[in-house]
């Protein structure tokens, strides 16, 4: 079975954080942000925090919507159950203090449930640390190139299905 909708964007995990939320439901949640430190992905139903182990190499955020519940993905580092309310049907991927990395209009507004999973989180962090160890005397441009040359792409995937439709 294929997803009924798929979208992705790249985002810099500014201060090691990327956010996902409904465009009209942006409210900070200190408890969910703190929980993301141990859980990697944590939220409050309308706002999800994604916690990377590095602050500079852009990560992929992938959104897949399904017509029915899906099993937890395999061949990933870890998964977590998630829920996300989107009364407007427009989601924002935000780079914490840097601003939005992208927005997407969902096929239908509503409440979505599913799984968050991630891959290459540790490998990207290890690469980041190796670069910092070898970077004595480097300039900003050299770091930018090193971040672009990362051999792995840290990816956070959200496999969701609509559990309650919300009228527009």
C-alpha cells in the first residue's frame, strides 16, 4: 500500500530542535520540549518537537499520510507514537529560532495519529563530532561545505492517518 499523501523538506536543527505544528496552533510547550531530550520526538497534540544530536546539518522531515493505520516501521533507529491536531490543515516545519523551513497543506484538516521514526541520527552526530575534532583553523565556508558533504541524511518520518476530520 502506498501513502495517499507524501511531502518532505529539509530543516536545520537550530539549537538541535526542529518543530512541527499547525499554522494556527503554535504555542510553545516547555514540557514537550524538555521531553524531546530523552524521547527524541515529543509533543502535546498540536505541537511536536524533534530533537537532533547536532545543530547544523540539515535534517529531512518526511510526512506520509495513510488511509488506514499502519504498523510501526522497521529498519529505523526508533519509533514513537504521535498525535497531531491540524484544524487548518496547514502544517509548519520550523527551525526553532531561524524560522520556517517549509509549510504544507494537508488534504484534510483534522486530528492525525501514527508513528514518528528516525534514521541516521547517530551517524550524522558522529560525523558532526569528527568534523569539529578535525576543524582547527577552519573558516565558516569550510564548515558549510562539510555539513553539505555529510554522507548520511538524518531523517524524521511521520506516518500518520486521519482519526477525526475537522470541518474547515
